[in-house]
């Protein structure tokens, strides 16, 4: 198994996008994850997706100039895929369809989205049912583009725990996971319970975490990434490992030095014998 490392552009939100890409290349990454986060990323999705082909071609030129590949396009729109409002679900579908065009035009073979969330005032069964329908629709649309869609099981989502993530994969044929152990570690779930999800992962986020902290330094990290990589090798994982430090106030994810922690995890992953 050859490790393919990537770094997201959203690790460095205080820098202009061009400079963030320069830094990622200077850190010797050869692939980048592109964040399309509504009102909180370098690239505003409402603007990028207005003419997705043209926007993606402009991005491709920037990536090519730095010898970078697009490993993933991470879409976070204003509306959950399973929003109770039909009009909002239609908008979310439209954004996803445009993101497929965008990803294809910039050379990404992978898109990440949220699996959906639960809404107050309705049953979990109803929320899950809409998630199933919406995710199945997206998998079908991604097929002709030969793009893999992964959902990230995350805090306060319909797949907040390993068991619910496994059930979601079982209930939605073709669904894969963008896996981040940190969301489970944060709430005290041990690695051993998360490990069965690796077999269903198509993309992977690497960053330090510990119980009570979604994002932690390399020194404070409690996730056994050496074990994770061994399981990846055993299960035939072929995707990227994205060193995914973020810098936002949510969950206190602005309390580490992203440059230093990214370098530490990059070097650690490179040192693993697999």
C-alpha cells in the first residue's frame, strides 16, 4: 500500500487562496482537498458553482502551476441534504449536481458531503428516511461522472456513532465514508469500535484528537494512526490520507499551530512501515 497524502486548502483560512496553495506545495504535498463551505471557505460555493466548469478550469490552472492534484471536493451548503423543506432539498440537489460538474472539471474523483442531521419536532426515522433517499439520488448522479461520493460521519449528524454509520452504509447501496476518527474520539468512543468503518472508507481525514477535543496536537493525540494504516492495508484502502487540521472557533479548533501540526503528522505518516 502506497500512502497518498493530501492537505486541505481550508487548513489555512487566514491566507489568500493562492498563498494557501503555495504553502501546501511548499509542505511537499502533491494533492489538495478543496473546501466549498457556504460563507466560510476561500472559494464561496455560490460563486464557484454559478458556472462550475469555468470555475473549475480556473482552479485547475492554479493546481497545475503548483503540481497539485485535487484529491477531494468537500461541499458544505447552507441546507442539509435531508432538510424537511422540499425547496431546500431541491436547492441542495442542485448544488450537488453542479459540484459533480465542478469536481470532474478540476480532476477530482471524490466528493465529500454530510450525511444529514436530525431536526427538532420530527422522528429520527423520518430524518433518516430522507437521508437515505437523498444520498441514493446523489450516488446515482455521481455514477456517470465516475466520481465517488463519501459522507463524513460527524458530531450531531445522523451517523454520529460507528453503529449508525455502519447501518447507513448498509441501508444505502454504494455509499462510502470520508472517515475521521476524531469525531468519535471526541465523545469517548475507542478506536476499536471505529475500526470496522475503515473497510467502507473512500477518503480519510488525519488529525490529532482526544476525548473531549475534536482537534488536538500531535503530542496530545490518542488515536493510533499506525494501527489505522495497518487496517487500511488489510482492507485494501486506496484513497488519500488528508492531514486535516482546521482553524475555526467551533469545538475549539483554533487552538493549535496548523502549520507545525500538519508537518508533524506528514512526517509521522511518511515514517510508517507498511
